[in-house]
C-alpha cells in the first residue's frame, strides 16, 4: 500500500508535537489555536470521547468544523463503534483519524472505510489512518492491522481519567512497536499520547517517537506560544538523528 500524501507530509515534519487542544480555554479556543500557528506547530489534536467507551464526554464534529486553522486536524476517536461516524469527522476536516481496535466490531471495515474517504481540506492528500492502544492492550493486536494503518498511537495513560502520570512501561512498548514496524518492513508513524509534560517530553522524544501529543504542557493557562516553542524545540533537540 502506497503512503498517502498526507502521510508523507507528516513524515517530513516528524519528529514533532501534536498539540492537544482540549486543555485550552474553550471560550477562547479559536484564538488560542491561532497563536500556535506562528510557533512552528503543525498539528492540533482533538480528543473525542462519547461517555461510553470512556467515562468523559467531549466535543463532536460541529466543534471540530468550527475551528478554523492552518494546522492539520489530528482527531482521536475514543468512541464505541465508529464505523458509521468516521465519515462525519472526515467531512468536518480531520486529516488524521485514530480509532481504538477494541471499540470496533470489525476494525478492518472501519479502517477501509475511512481510508477511501476524501480529505475535506485537500482531496488529493488523503486521510491518515491510525490505531490507538491503551496501556493494557497487548501489542499483538497490531499484527493483522499493519497493512491498513499509517500511524500507531501508544497511550501512556488510560483515556478519560484526569491527573494520570506517564506510565513507565510505555517506553518499553515504544521500543517493541518500533521492532514490530521494522520487522514488517513498513513505514508507519509512531505517536505517544498521554502524561506528557515539559519535564519528560525530551525523554520521550529520545525514544524515536514521530509524534508526541502535548496538551497541558502547552495550555497551562499562562503562555501557550512560549510553551509550544519549548516543547517543539525540546523534541527537535532530543530526537535521535535520522
């Protein structure tokens, strides 16, 4: 399977940060995201929770559509049975859509469906397909999916619960996923999501992850522009040379 232009765009930008916008001030999210556009940030990360797959409820397609930005929209669907819903998220501008395999009755069907959808921002770019694995999900789940995905996201916390710290086992899982990708002869982006702080982002970047999701590390209520530059520079300095 040839990689999409959208994937190649991300590959060229990596290693980089996908800024989690759900920790921004919701009443001024548009302006806060606009501030990021001058920092070198390339992606805005949207966490979608349905209150079923995980206990919290967050935003939906109308909210994502309302955010006008030049940043790529990185949409993480923490929802049950996304098959009939993925098209709506692509229609409102998702450039990346990540799903959880265990939330799907037929994960292959879901991946094939949104892999065939047109990117609303650029029909020629395609939609990057991702799967996310919670800390307790075994990596063997990936084996039958490697031909259908362009990104693997390892969660370092369990979704839907605040105040969790980065799980130390994530570092070992990153190395194991890198081996799985290499053994399969694939070019797949590796993302790390959850528990990322300004204090540990360099250590995470040193593992060779392609994308790192950082939300509260940027939107701490003080200086999102300065924080975004800090985390981007930390990743650039700490990442292994390629």
